């Protein structure tokens, strides 16, 4: 795509990914190979049915998830925050759904979501989930410093710095901020999305029920996805 957000090297620096200088070249080569595979997948794969509505957990005190598995009566509808179900939004959500499908096939991880930074209907800055696979999860994450104290998504959405946690229990034991919706999650990687100007455009969040899944190759796949998504955001 001619509208790639940033180069691999720029992304690594902006996101603060911990790679040694000697590893950057081989990592970048792997990312570029995966970007090409993703573009080929987008061109060759039939369009999926767009998910305009999805189930979400009930929210409890402070906006945290209630008991795991308790879903709200009403699904979340993307139409309102995106300004309607027009052709442009339909195309954007179709492409983002395909990207999520590609990630699922390549990673085999248990959960993945694509979030865009937007202003919601109550004029609050949020990360809104546009496409995902896996268990039902929160639709909007507040983009403010207070919520960032309990949420990696909000922290990354504000700072633009990646958070890679290969052992959630150990991370919590050190006092790290974490938003728990599914207690089975043992590893999480939350990476920023940047537009061409370098502004934070959103995040991706990947989770798995096993520890230590975010190897260098796994992060290369996530970065390839992160460099592709901004061109398709609505």
C-alpha cells in the first residue's frame, strides 16, 4: 500500500520495542515478508460478513468487567461511533476483518482485536474495537490517564509504547496495570498503530491462554499487521 503508516525501523523506535541493534535487520526482513503475505491475502480472500454489532460484557464499578461470562443485554453497535453504515465504513470493516482473520491463521492465538482512537457519543476520547476474534470483550476503552492505571490498552493508546507481557501472573505480582476480562489469559501483547504523521491512530491487542507466546517471530507478525492496518481505518 502506498499509505503505509511508517517503516519497520521507525515503528520499532516509536513503539519502543526491545530489539538489539543486530536483530533489527533480520526482524525488519521478516516483517516485510509478512506484510507482503498479508497484502496477497487481502487481495485473494473473499470478503467476510461485517460484524456491525457484537456482544459485550456487563461493566461493573469503575468501568471494569463484571463477573466473567456475564454479557450485557444489548450488543454494541459500531454504526453510531462510525457515523453510519455507509460504503466507506463497510469497506474499512471488511478489510479489518480480513486482517484479523489473517492474524488468526498465522498466529493461532486465542484472542485478537483492532481498536481505533475516536471520540465517542458522549464526547470522550476512547479506543473502539472495530474488528476482533475470540471471546466477547469490552467495546470502548477510555483514553485517559485515570483508566490507564488499570488498562494496558489505554496506556498504549496514550503513550504509543508497546506492552508485551509473556506472563500475566508475574506481571500482576510486580504491580503492573492490567484490565482483566478473561481470567484464562496468560500472555498479552498490546501494540500501537501510527498514522503517516506519527500520531497514535489506535492499537492492536493479542492474547493467549499460554505463557511465553510472544517470541520475536510472533512480534514480527504483530508489527506487520500494525503497519498494514492504518491504511484501512475508517
